């Protein structure tokens, strides 16, 4: 099915015609011209069934004895084919908040994920005739697409690996989710405006262990930076001392100084200096 424009006439013209038929039929009926009067009244009642009012951001799908005639999109007062059935379809932008789904990421870790989908109907014929209850179709396909996208990526990348993760690449994941949803919902005449993750977390049974893993990785990364900085400071200190001839250090004393400086810089507690005031003898 593909949407097409239905035949429609200005409703006020049709209303004037219907009132004229009612007036003429009533006059003939009063003058005892019963049969012509009844015919005009019946025609008037038939024509009045074709009058419809279309609200803004709303459309009517018109069918006549099972055949699709077309769709009326323009808001206003219209007259279309009499005795036709008209089903309203909202053209407004709508939100769908998915349930919090429990899925496994690509590494097999159970996670909880949810998303909000912004969509609107762009083809009323497809929405009414190609799927059964397009709103329910949008919900089911949204949850299916969300499960599929979540299973293609890890929740987080703990090593310096190339690739996306659900936590660190929210924009890219949302774009891919919107694209997959659009492919699934084109059949229903629905356009996806936006898709965003609203909830992302490890499942409760592994949340504690994964939090400890994240903390450990953060500590290791911080320690690596501290060690790199400490080595640079020690190298600079010894180089300056030797360059300016402040003190001459043999290999044993140089090793002791390096050890003391690294302990003082790298330690997570403040160093307690011990001052050597000399020997008694």
C-alpha cells in the first residue's frame, strides 16, 4: 500500500447543497408530492455522510466498500465520497519509552538497558493496512532493535582496544539504533526522528564485581601516570645535580637517592623526612 490523496470538496459547498435538498424535499412532502420529497430527503441524508472535519496534524484514511480511496491530510471542513468509512490517524510526533530490558552484551555480561523513541506517521496507508495496530508494532520492533544493538557491543572497554562501547559511545550507539529502527518501521509508514538510551547499567547480580573492576582499572591508570611522572622528576634531579657539580655521587649513593625520591613521590602518603645531623665520632 502507498498513500494517495483522496478526492475532497469544500465542505461548505456540500453543506449548502444538503440543506437545499432537505428544504426542497420537505416542501414537496408538505405539498403532498411524497415520492419526490422522500427521494430528495434520502439523497440529502446520503450526501451528509460524506461531510467530515479534519483537525490539524490529523489525517483520515478513506475506504469505500473495502477499497482504499485515499487520505485527507489538509485540516478543514471537507466533503468526500458519501457512505465511505473514514479512519483517523494522528500525524503528531510521539514518544515511546521502552521497558528496562535485561540483555547480554557481546561479552556475555548481563546488562539493563532502555531507550526513548521519537517517531511519527508519514504514510497513513502503510500504517493502517500493512500492519496490524501500528502503535503496537512500533513498540515491539523498538524493543527488538534495542536488544539487537545492545548485543553487538560491550558495556565498557577496560583495555585500550579499538571499537565502540555502550557506555562510552552513546551518540554512535543512538545513531545506529535509529537507523536500524527506521529499517524495521518503514513497513509501517513510520519515520524515526530520534532514538536515545535512557538507562544503562550492569545487572544487579554482577554490578558489585564490575564496580570493583572499574575501580581497579582506574587505580592502575592513575598509578601509571604517577610512576611516569616520578621517573621523569628523578631523572631531572640527578641530571641537574651532576650538571651543576653540586654533589658527586657514586653508583651506590645514586641508587639510594633514586630509591628515596621514588618512594617519596610515588607513595600515597606524605613522606616523613629523616635529617642526618652527623655522627658522634
